[in-house]
């Protein structure tokens, strides 16, 4: 795998700062590896797994407010 140039890394970092918010999540020791294994089992990164979980919880809350069955 080729190394990225310093300019490429800096460009990626600038894009990330503009396009994303950073969110720190703290979990009890040992849980990170458990969550990473769950993510890997679904073919997802840890970040995508967490974002999907948040989206799903949001969907459930909206459905609950709208009186729908889940």
C-alpha cells in the first residue's frame, strides 16, 4: 500500500474538519473490543456501526412520537 503524501494527508484533514463533527464516546474498559467485533461481523467500521446505532435509535424515537409500532 503506497504512503500518502503530506499534501494528500493535509487535504484529507481539511475536508474532514469541514464535513464532520467530532464526537467522543466513552465506554467501560473491554467494551470497545466487543463493539469492534460486532461492527466487523457486519462488515462495518466502528464509526459506521456507532452512527448506524444512533440513526436506528433516532428512528425508533420518531416512530414512538408518531404512535407507530416498531
